[in-house]
């Protein structure tokens, strides 16, 4: 069931107070697009010894890297556009996610080849945060907001990030 907010409108313009004017419902919709990518990474700190990295990060600190089949869920929110019947054109949303995220991550080494991951630990948490930062500016012109990035590293482990 969609979440319904209320706002005041006076002659088609939003009012600033709750005077005698009637309420018009505003329908806020959350929409999620799923994408997939495969990538390699290594959890390690350069300022630690190999032994300490292995102690802290275990197999995830393999010096020869390891990979995952990631599943990315991008959830946006916005008003239902009555004249179109939807919040955003899914083809446009998919294109933006592909161009700015998937094409940069898929079949890459996250530690070495992905510009927006430079200087970050390649943990699932950090990847999700970096995806948010990379994607958010490209969604604003569509009159939608980024609501959540969910990144599944394995079938048992995933992260959800809701922004700052």
C-alpha cells in the first residue's frame, strides 16, 4: 500500500499553512530496480602486515583477490506522475544505473579499476555508500530521490544504505 502524504494547494500552488483550504492527497511511491554485476576485491589495509590482514579479514584478504556475483537493488521514491501513470520511466532509470554504476563495476577489480572506489576499503558497506554517492546526482533531474541502495554480496550477506 503506497504511503499517502498530504499537502495544501491553493489554485494549483502549494500553500504554506493549514488555513481554510482543502487537502489534496500526494502519493509517494517507492520503486526498486534490480541489476547484477560480477567483481573482484580484497579486504586489506596497506599499513598492516599480511599476517594481521589475514587475522582480521580471513579469506577476504587473499592477496590474489576473490570475487562475488553481486545483486544491486536501487530504490527510488517520488510522486506518482498522474499524466504518465508512473514515478519514473524504468528504461531511463535502468540506463542511468547501467551507465554510471554497472558498466564501471562489472568484471572489474574494485580495489584497482574503479575510480569511485579509490581510497576506500572494498567492503560491501563501502561499495554501497560509494554507489549512492555516484548515482544520486544523476537521479535528481528525473524528479525522484534515491531512497535505498541494497547490495547483496552473497545469498546470506547484504547491506542496505539509506544515505547520510
